[in-house]
C-alpha cells in the first residue's frame, strides 16, 4: 500500500465513540462498516480500508450536523479536515466527502460509490427491522425493505433518491443490493442492536382445578 499508513480499527472506533454519544448513530456506522467490508470482499478490495471508511464516515455528524448542507462547513467537511490533519489516506477522505451529495465531490472510486450506496440503505434496513415484533434483522428481507421504501411516511429521514442513485452508480440490481447489505448487517447483528428482542416470558399457568379447590 502506498501513501499514509492505514489507521487501526481500534483507533478509528475510539475516535468515532469519542465524538458520538448517540447509540443509534454509533450502530449506524457499525452497520455501514459491515456493508463496506462485505462489498470489499466481493470486489477484491481491502476490507480493512473500506471498513474504515464506513466506520468513520459520520463521526462528526453529531457535533456538526450541517442543517444548511454547507459544502465547506460542518459534516462531512469538518471531519475530513480533522482526519486529514491526522494523516488519514486521501481515498477514504474523498469517499467520506462523496457520501454527502451536497459536498459537490464526485464519487470517482468504487469505494466512494459503494459508501454512498450503502449509507442511506442501511438506515432503511435498520428502521424496517425495528418495526418487526422481534426487532430482528433476521426477519428482514429485500422484499420487506422495498415495501417500506415505497411508503414515504415510513423512515422519512431516509433519502430514497440517494438509495436509487447509489444503486445506479454501482451498476447493481436493487433487490440484490438490498439483500447483500442485509446479509452483511446480519453478521454484526449484536453490535448494531438488531439480533432480536428478548423473548417475552410466557404468562404463568392458571392454578390447576385441584389447587383452586383447596
């Protein structure tokens, strides 16, 4: 590998956790990391490198949410400047910038296109799992996600247009892409809180007739 030394996952995770208190946002980044690692394996790329892009892509979002969608201030521009000062590889930084359409940064690499394609989708998959009685990603499939995707009142924060554009840029099939990301996220189900809700204890049986007669 040429260029800057790749940061360790442990250091990246510590940085993400330092900047992000929200459990849901932490879980989102872990889910995106899993999807990026899985796609790196499919494409013959470096899972560590791709995983870092997913793990850190929103680390500055909680502190600098960028409601005005500035291309140069707050998320992700602030975070990229921070990481660049610490020697992070430029291809990861460009992918992070590219995952925000408003940054104006073209997604020129497969890593960048993949990060954009899995980011919003992972949020929709999570939301679909959380409305299941079991709250389990193992009860989610591509069909159920596509159904929720058509329901504009569901998970309003998920940009459906970005999901579709991401699939288009990757040259992927939507259904296969959704299922691939679901499968990747299943691999970290415990870490992202989607392994399933604890079983509800069965109600105690009513006393037997002979007990009632005592």
